C-alpha cells in the first residue's frame, strides 16, 4: 500500500457523542495537515459522515490525478 493510500480517519466516543475526524490533505499555503471534524450522537450517523467524506476525498484525488494526464 502506498503512503497516500492509508486511511487517516477515525470515529471516537467523546461523552455521549461520536467525533468523526478525516484527514483532508496538506494546506498548500501553510504546509500543515488539515482535518475535517464533525460529531453525532448516533454511531450510525457518524459512520455515514465518515463514509461521505472519504468518498469526497477519493473523488477529489481521482480528479487531481486525471488532470495530470
């Protein structure tokens, strides 16, 4: 597995809610890592949020790769 293919996301329980964190890449200006975060009181909803963000991330990466061709 290539370095960029690793899953850098997590769902963790924080009190009565679940926090979703997904790695969103490196900020081109500052060079710092960016993360998307959200929370839900239901685990199923937190999983849907994570899946949606991962899907968006994959589509964006595919678009960037196709622009290079």
